[in-house]
């Protein structure tokens, strides 16, 4: 009784303060819950999308990304901004996207170099099998061996004859570990000639140096070279696909000319960070597929040597996994040492 009489006045004095504190706490919890609901329910995309390209402007991957970005403006409520992040044959840009917030607002445009690099680089800074997931494969394109029209060889036979000499012949590529580097090394092994590699930081710079006469030849993506070939500013020696390309139907393949099996074509695909919501990925895939279904887009890509991808996403995921393994094996077979 005595204790009760003693505490009652105290409780009466502090009760209003306790009630006020409780109300403030409850209001704070309610606000947090409302904000969380707003974030979760926010439409996608709710801010500009960054499409990171792993090579400099002017190459085939950049060209495709910019065409896609332009068309997506008609289908998405937010713009898609192309951001070039070249370096380490695409590893720098890919690593940036792998480490980005997985909310669908940072995407990667990359080619088969993504699957080739593990055979060339001992350390990439990310795991290509776990840290990124395919959204959609857009197109396939072969590479082409080009030469300066005045300073380079006139055809593949002349190029290989020069490469058989002691001095050999130099060739530029879009970078160490790129499909173009791989194609040249495969040709070197299959024909036992002396090809000396001059790696560039993308196909655009390699094309520019052949145009300027700084290097006599280069292996580059067909899409980055077609306009210059058609204008006569570059001479095409051979295309690396198994069959001739519709963009240059009179250009023989490597296989035709060396009379051996030879096929190096590369995919161009959009990837997203792992753990990106499936709804965001499906939304992006649907919009991109709508664009690729347009006859104008198809005609534009085919004129540059691209062949539209036909495989479903699940099949493309298998292609990526298979490529990761087979390119590691191929790098060992052609004795290419990984870059540290």
C-alpha cells in the first residue's frame, strides 16, 4: 500500500510524456512503412537507365547499343543513356555493372568477349558465371580481316604469303581476348604463319589506325568496318563466319580460302546484375524484342552485317555457359597466356 501510494503521483506525472513518446515512435514506424510501400510499388523504370558499353565509340558493340537506345526511347518512360566504359577487353565496364545496384537501372551491352576473357585474364574482378545474368541476346556478327587499300595486302593469299616471311605481318585487333584476337590466333595456328598482334582499346580505334595507315591490317567486327569497305576506304580480305555474309556477299570466308574449317562469330547481348528483379528483366526483354521485330530495325542491322538472334533466353544462357568453358580450352590450345 505504501509503495503504491508513493508511485502513483510519479506515474501520473510521467504518463503524458510516455504516451507522447509512444505516439512519435508509432508515427515514425508508420512513415517508414509507407515509404517502403512507395519504393516497392514504384513503377519501373522510374529514372534513366544506364547502358554500359564495354568498348569505345565507333565499334560494333557501341553502334548496336546506340541504335537500341534510340529505339527504346519510344517504348520506355525513361531514357536509356549509353555510357562507354572501355578497358581490359571489356572487364572494366562489366565489373562496374556487376557491382551496381540490382534494380534494373544499370545494364551491360557486351559481346562474346565476356565469355572469352576468363581464358585470357587471370583476374577479372567479378565472376561472369554468377554476378551477371542475360536479359536478351540481340544479334550475331562475324569479324572481318581488313587492310589499308594502298599500304596493305590485296587479298588473303597475299597477306598469308607476307606472314610466312621472317618479318611476318602485323594485325590490329579490338583488344586482347576479343573474338577478333581469337580469330587471328586461330588463323595463325591453322596456317603456321607469323602474325604479330597489336591490341587496341576497341574496334573503333583499330579501324581508325588502319584508315590512317598506322597499321597495315586489322581484325575487327564486320559492323564497324562495313561502311568503310563499301566506300573503298578499307579492303576486306576475308570474313570469319562459316558462310558468306549478306552485307558483303562477294567477300569469301576464311574457310573458303584456306580450305579448312573456320568459324568465329560473336553474339551481342544485354546483361543485368544478378538479383535484378525478374519483373524488370522480363519488362526489358519484352520491349527489346518488340523493337527487334520492326522491319526497319531488322533492315538496318542486316545492312551492317548483323544477324538477328533467334534463340530463346534459356537457350542463350546455355550458349554463354558453353562459351565460357570452350573459350578457356581454346585459349590453352592456341597457347595464349592469361593477362594478370
